[in-house]
C-alpha cells in the first residue's frame, strides 16, 4: 500500500505531466497542501522532496515551489563531427553563422552566451597516456561553457587540452579573446596544417554531480552527469585534442549512429 507522501507525490506528478500545472506555475503553499490532503508538514515536505529529486519542481527560498521549466534540450549525435569537419574549410562568413552548439540545440548564435578560459597546463599521467607524450609535456587547457541566454546554466562544460608544440605555429590559438572561434577546434587545427581523421568518444562514467558541478550546471538532487572523454586523432594517427566533457543528464540526449558494411 502506498505511503501517504507517495500518494500526494503521485497526484501532484499527474497534474504536472498532464499539463494541469504548467511550467513556471507556483504550486499551492505547504499550508494549503496540508489542508487539502489532511496530512502534516513532514508528510507534505517528503512528497515535495520526491518531486524535486525527479526534476519536476523547484523550491525557491522565500518564493515558494514551482513547476520546473524544462531545460533547452541538446541532441548530440556522432554525425556532428563530420558536420564540423565539413565546415572547417568553409569561408569565414559561413563559419560565423553557426557552430556545434547551435547544431545540437536548434538555436542561433544570437541565442547563446559563450565562455572560454585558457590556461597553461602540464600532462599528468592520464593525459600523457591519452596523448602518447611524456608526463610534464606542456599543454594548453581550455574550459568551454555555452548557455542559452534565457537560462542561467550551460548545456555542458568541456575541459579541452591541446599539446602546445602542435599549435605553436599560430599564436592566435593561444589567445582566449579570439573565442568563439568560427569553425571550432577542427578549423583551429586546420590553421596549423592538422586534419582530423577521426573522433573517439568514450562514456567514462555516469554519477551524481559534485557540489561544484551541480551549482555550475543548475542541477538538482537525484540528477546525474555523464562524463565523456573525446579524443581527436589526425591523419598521421596522432592524438591532437583530449577533452573531458561533463554533460547534465536532464538536458542531454545522445544518439550514436553506426553505419555497417553491406555484405
């Protein structure tokens, strides 16, 4: 037999999913819910906590409880990499019109707020193994985050690494003020004569977000992040970029299309 808080949560959930309660709409106060269901405060709060954990409602201190507005979804497929490569050799005016985030979200450049931070780094054991270079090799670390202008949290956060010697031929690649770079990383690498041959993406883990990740990505308890390692390999079979991408599970859909050789 369902517990009292589960029955309350079930009814409120049904009202939300049916559209009787709309995104952004304020729920009845805790006192109103107590009177409506004839239950005490702890039972009502437990029911609301269930819906918070499911990502259906948000509690805002001093304001009340609201039906959560769905995040702008991101549909990420492995076909995006060929799309990026095709753009890498396009004229600059064409490259400026759109990028990978716009491709994945259906938004336009003017809809987005982009952030990039560059810093010097050295390859630790993990990155040295990924790049096939000695520990301590100088790297350029780039942290990317892009958000929809109507939302406070980014779609994802990417920690990208390049070997400094690979990009030394173009000083602009060390300058974060040049971001957002029309054509993205594949065009950046093209400016120093590097052609990407393939992209390897590995889902390394799915887990609850750390406190810092939850704050940055605007996530609630019960949600999960997906940690993906993206590796770009050039036509000389050399690893030219390693990126650790943190994807929030509440707004990311991933589709992998694998063409199969015909018999």
